C-alpha cells in the first residue's frame, strides 16, 4: 500500500517511535504527551485541561456542551480552562494512525511570559469567548513542535532546551489568532478570569449543593452576568457543568475503585439513586451497570 505523503513526516516518525501502540504516552519532556489511535473510536468522556494539542495525522471531534468541534492534520486545539467534553477519533487506521501531541499549559509559566512580553490587550469583545478553539498551525509553530520532539532522542538536552521551546510554543499560541482567549483567562478582573475561578471552585466542590447566587458572589459577578459569561466560556450552564463533573467522577469510581452505582452516586452528591441513574444514562447512553460492564469488556479485550 502506498501511503499519502505527509508534510509532517519527520514529526510523525518521531511520534510513532515514542508512542509504539494505541494509548496515551508520557514523555521525558514533563508537560508533553503523545496520543495514538489505530481506528476510529466511540465517544469517550473526559475533562480537558488547559493545553495545546496538535494533530499530526488523522482527525478527531469533540462535543463541548451542544457544540461539535472537529479538527484534523495540521490543526491545533487550544483549551484555556478545564472543560468536560465527549471526544472521539474520527479518522485513523493501522497504516495511518491518529497521532496527536499534547502540551499542558502551566498557568505560572503563562503569567511569567506575559509579564516579559509586550502583547496588546485583547479587544473587549474577546472577553468571555469560548474556552476552546481550533486553528491551523503556522510553519513557526510546526517548527517549534518538531524541535521539541527531537529532544526525545537527546534526553540530555531536555533540561536546558525543553523549557525554551515550550516557551516559544506558548508565545506562538499567545500571538496567534486565539491568543486572546488565554490572555483573558490570565487577566485579573476579566470576565473570563472570574469564570475560570468559578470553574476551579466547582472542580474542588462538585459534590456540594450548588447555589448560583453564592458562586456568582464568590467571583464578584451579578447572577445574570455570571450565567451569561459562564455559558459563553464553557458552552454549559453552571448546573450542567457540575453535573458532568459529578457523572465523570462517578464513572471513575465505578470503573477504578469498583464502587456500586448507589455508592458512587451518593459519593458525588446525588441523594436520589433514580435521578443519578437517569442523568447517567442520558450522558453515557446506558445505565450505570451496563455502561461500566461494557467499558470493562473493552478494557479486557485491549
């Protein structure tokens, strides 16, 4: 079989060597991981943290709230705050697997870089934009990504060179078409920053009862403004966001810690087992027992 020519051949070759099979692979560059899939997948639910994710081969889609985001070879996904999503690989084969490199965005490194460079303040209308966006990677960003992956073959160079190249990638993203999303999240007193603080609180306290008035007050916003900007940034209401956090954690408790559905639901804040089962089935497409049994069968087969 003749495979199609890829302008990303060098970076693909390196990624294939350091991701020798399907799955997620950590690397010696601490913030960098490589994902590989050899066939399209069913939807999988997880939380995306702030990161730069660059597709080297294949294609992927994810659902954020009711919004569908698709991206493929040469595209990068920028995620500026923690967001629960459902994702799936849409294009992949054993001959041309889906390959993606992900670089976590460190908030302290972001703030330190912003303190040293002169980037114009984002336009007011960009405050409150969606916390996730897709763009085509320009040549400068591809070049930096290749140089970062080359370090995997020279581990002795990683401590000195990786921080510099990571900073360059972050700079290219900040000065790219959607850098304002990151800048607004990092800017104190912006609407986006306040929503990011609310998201951080929800992640730490998702099992507690949620009073929108209290959360809005915690981040110094009116209830109406908080609702509007929260949905603008996350594509969900605060209640929908909390619900996804709860259900994701309940699924993890059942799969990893092998709790029964009733205990897992109660652990994440559900008082009613029937409500938990109903909302779980709506998100995952099957009852807790059926979904977890199916997931275990898939893991056993792999």
